[in-house]
C-alpha cells in the first residue's frame, strides 16, 4: 500500500481519491479547507499548497502527487505560478511522481483535432500559464530532478463538473427555460468525463514509460452544444431545449461586472468553432476506453438535480 497525495477536492481530485481508496491505497487529500471525500482510507488535510514548505511536509513519504488543484478561474495568472513551483519542490524533495491535471488551453487556436504532438502556442494569458507549467515540469524531469507527466482533457462532464455546459446551459434547458449561449451551437466539441480523467491519472502515474509526456484523457466522440443538450433533455425526460447563440458583444458587456464571465472572452474560440480532442494515443497505451456520453450525462444530470 502506497501513499498518494492529491491536492484539490474538486470533481477530478475527489474521483481520483475514491478510485485509489477503493483499490486499497492510502490517500491524503490536501485542500485549504480540509474538504474531501468521506472514506476510511482517505485522510483530509487543511493546508495551503501554494506554500512550498507546507506542501513538502504534506508529501513526505508519498509515492505519487496528483495536482488536481483549481484556483479561481479569473485568478490563474496570479495563483498558478506559486502553486506550480510548490508542486515541483514537493516532487523533488519527496521523490514522488508528479502527475498534473491540465487542459487544452496551451494549444491555443487549432484548426484540426488536437493531439499530444500539437505545439503549445497559446497567445492567451491562461494558455500561457498552463504551457509554462508544463515546460518547467518537463525541464525538471529531463534534468533528473523530478519524475512527472501531464494529463489533459476537454470540458468536464460528471458529478460536480463546472463548465459552460453544466453551469450555463443544462440547468436552464432541463428546467424548460431558454438558454442563450456564447457558442456556435452546431460546432463539434469534445466533452471529458471526470472519472475518465481520474482513471488516466492513476494509469499514467503507475507506468514509468508514461513519465515525461503529456497524455489526452480518453474522451467520447464530440457532440455540438445543441446535440449534447438535446441528448441530456431526452435522458431527463425534459422538453426539447430552447437554445440561441449569444452575440459576442453581449458577452463583453456581461464581463464588465463579472470577473469569471470576463475571462470567457479569452477562450471564446473554443466554442465558436470546432474544438475536438484526439485521445487515441492514451486509449492504445493504457487500454482505457472513454465512458459513453449518455452515462456521463446521466451522472451530470443527477448531480444538477440535487
């Protein structure tokens, strides 16, 4: 039985903790508040992971460190750098494998399906932050100071998932209300199930040949915002959704008083054109098949109904 330290108790961190605990592993979840899943094999620790000496203490004796942290969306540029530096120091000091949960922001605007071979060339602030984190971690890995890998996914589905779809579209559509969305309703888009993220994190951490690389989480075939909302309403026995595209100007106005909405301006390209993830490499390497969308949607709907 090994000690696995998970920083963050959001949907991915919690799913990872539960999977490891159910496998008989020793799990320590670190958050500012001390929150985390309730399980006899899960220890919950209240600590500031951005403080390197504190995180080092939390990770002593660990075999793996999972970065599942999630700073406030509008504070990434300020909060990610000290967190990332603390993770590198904790991995170096403990000798644990560092596996980071990431996303597709670093690729920037891509015209075809994204693979792990696409260069990280985002011009946006959030994309640059994520790209810098991986560049620093990979440099430390290649220098022999740490062992690391990164796991990337698209917008989340599942219990507790927070995305444009789960926060702005489905709650309205499932209640029969009209939803205006800053998106091309018919552009294909990839949606990743949080439990598949957890499964991939664990598989990558256990396979030495996977270290030093980025991996895409096995993800179901893409569906447009319209199609996935229609499917969700059908699964929930709700009326067909009433959707419309929000003009870009209206999104900009909404951002004047809402910092989270303001940050969506930078990533609008992800919803105004096809945004498709190719995860075939990880499926082949680890034998992980993506969970069907109707299954991940049913879990999402059940959580939204609580």
